[in-house]
C-alpha cells in the first residue's frame, strides 16, 4: 500500500489526467455486454421473431459501439501517458536533487551502478504500472463485474455455474504471489550487479588496458550476464507455471457455458438467444483471468523496484544545516582549528585526538605514510564527514554550526584523482563560477601553469575535452583542476597531491604563484615532495592517527619519517638529526 501512496503523491498536479484515464478505461469496458445483448436480440427477435426491420439498426449500433470504444481507449492511453510521464519526471528530478545533497557515507555504501539502475530501469517500471498495468487492471475488473451483473440478469444458475471456478483461482493467485515476489527482488539485485560491472569497467577502461585484463573483465561481465539471465528465466518459469492454470480456468468457462447452458436450453430454462449472449460474454469473464498472471507479474516487479526508489527518494543526509546555523554574506577569514578531533570509519580508527591551528593566510603542509588520515583530515574540514569526538572550527565557529553551503563554497579542493567534465576547457575551469570572465579564466590558468598547453590545443580554451579529461596527460588534468579551484578565489584552498604528476620546474612555478595569490587564502597542501612543503608555515606529520607539528628545519632534525623522506629525495643542507619518532 505504501508504494501506491508514493505513486499517488507524485501524481500531484496531474491526478486529474490519471483519474480521467481510469474513468475512460472503465467506460470503455462497460459496453462489452452491449454487442452480446444485441446478438441475443438478433437471434430471438430478428431471426426467430421475424422483425427484419430491426436488422440494419442493430448492426449499425454494434458498429458504433466498436468505434466508440476504440476512440475512448485512444484518449485513455493519452491521459494515462501524460500523467505517468509527469510522475516520471517529478520523481527523477527529486531523486537526482536528493543525490546532490547526500553525504559521502551514502556513496560509500551505495554503488554507482545500483543508483543508476534505480533512476532508470526501476523508475520506468513504476511508470509502466501507471501507464499500462492500471488501465489493464481497470479493464479487467470493470469488464468482469459488468459481465457478471449482466449475466445474472439473464440467468442466475448459469452465472453461478461459471463463477464456481473462482475459489480455485484465488488459491492459485496466493501461491503464485508468495513464490514470485522474492524472485523479482533477486532479479532486480542481479540487474544492479550487471549495471555496476558495466559502469566500473567503462570508468576504469584505462586500468583494464594497462594491465591487459580485457579477457578477465569479459569473463566477469559474462558471469554477471549469465546470473541475470538465470534469475530472469527463473522468474519467467515461475510465471509461466501459473499461465496454463489460468488458461484452463478461462477455457473451463466456455465448456461450462456449452454443457450447462445446453442443458438449460433443452429443459427450457433459457432461450437460444440467451445462450448466444452467454457464449459472447464468456470471453469477458475469461479474458481478465487469462491476463491476471501478467498483471500479477507486473505488480511484483513494480513492488521490488518501488521499494528501491522509495529508499532513495526518502534517503536523508545527516550532514545538514542546523535550525540556528550561522550564515553570513561576509567572506570567511580562513582561520581553521582542530580541537581534540577523533574519527573512525566503522571499526578503523583513523584520527585520534588531533589538535592544531591554521591562522588566516597561513600555508599548512600535511605529510604522512599511506593510510595515516591525510585525506580524512581535509574531508572533515570540508564537512564531507562529521567528527565523532572533538570539533573542527572555521573562524572560531564549529563547522557543524555553519551552513553547509557556506562551508563548501569557502573551501576549494584540488585532488590528485582529477575529474573533468565532458565540456570545454573554459567550462571546466569556470565550473565553480560560471560568471567568470574569459580574462579571469586565463589568469587562473596561468597561475596553474596551464595557459601554455591550453593555447596549443586546436580550439584553445574552447577545446572540448573528453570525460575525465581524456586526451590530456595526468599533469595537464591536475593543472586544469588547480585552475578550477583557484577560480572561485576560496578563503581556504586544499591541494591534495595536486602537483604529483607535474615536473619539478612546473611545480616550482606553481608554488611561486600560490605564494603570491591576489586574494587572501589559507592553504592546506598534502604532498610527498619536500619541495612542495618545506616553505610552509607549519608542517603536520600524521602517523597512526597522531600528529607532530613543526617547520622544515625542526622536523628534519626530530621526526624520523620526515628525515627519511628528506634523505630519499636528496634534500640539501639538512640539520643534524637529533633523533625522535
């Protein structure tokens, strides 16, 4: 029932179209008994009764009924399509909007292939119910009910004989629904796995080719396809098992009509015309029964898909604005402080009691071994996750008390793993500020040392680059991403291994540009190159969830990890090592 209420809610604004479509469907089903009744009149009154002048009018009425039903059904489909397409658009927009505001944990838990399945295939099944299954169900119910009422008016005993098969039908339906529902849930799960396998393969095509794993990926996809095929066939087989029974019930009505109706004609209980009318309307009783398995099949598929859509529709992020959230149109100064911050992913402790301060305009470098929590640290600052203990403040206000939009718009991030859109170079750089002038785009491209190679492209800044920056080198993508981050002139700039794929000369140029930005900015630089961090105001060494803070000179003399990195990179003029962790 909740799925039905969900559909009804999202039909708001077009419910009148939906209701008109259902009414037209009901109206189109009612005349099913008219032509059988006219057939009875033809047999009893025209052929046997000799009223030949009735023949032409009756035939014209029969033709008019057929024509009018066809017209009504045409408009019925139009109204239901208008309503269902509106509902489809409304739900899809809501789902996509809801996705935009989900936190990172949501995407950690849900695979992109499954999400795509929900907003495409699952949603189309819901639309199918509104546009087609509903009117087929209405047709069947109205046709069956109208036929029963009309047949009762002709002969109650013969009608009761036909309806004697219904208890067997009810038992079959109950058994069928109990078996088929879990099968469609499994089928939907296998489809999600198949879509995920395809999406991951397409997104990771470079990795596949780099490791020559085409055959492995093909076998994996074939396996997922086979599992989906087997789940589909299992559902189809189960559905087809009830089909012969439904067909038998439908045919049994014809047999009952001939046998019982024939006996009633012989003993004079009904006329031959009445038997003809029953024969003409037996299909109106049998047809709904024959289509019942298909309707039940659609309903079970709808139920499995609607549950997944509803889950996504009502998914609510925990990282949201408080009712008393701080908001201001003033530019954030950029003071950042971590106060006894601890954070864990499930059972993995990542950060433990971290404390430090970055004053406005300072450059803070973060280093540490893989898995030490460097990226997690900046994710907490941008409020992609919330701390479990302690607090992170911006301008002495807990980030949980700021409006989320204010925090995110004040923190620009450029990462090592660059994502670029299938758009022009200009569009990618100005992504965070679409109103940015061409001169400003060029200015920030120069700051990121990207202007030179962009100018050499066929169409310069109007060159359309492929998805994820296909056609560009790793260093070129990183520089465009850096220009994109600079273009919003953020109070807080986070560079996560942004220059890892560029040469030393380019890195030196970028470092000089970052030191002379034309807007006030607190910078956080995550890097493994000493050349990228040695001039920072503070260097934070993260290791096993704890930190040590110092400058290049103090850490080179006291921190074992930092000293080893310096020696590996042949950093000149190191101070005497005094020992330490």
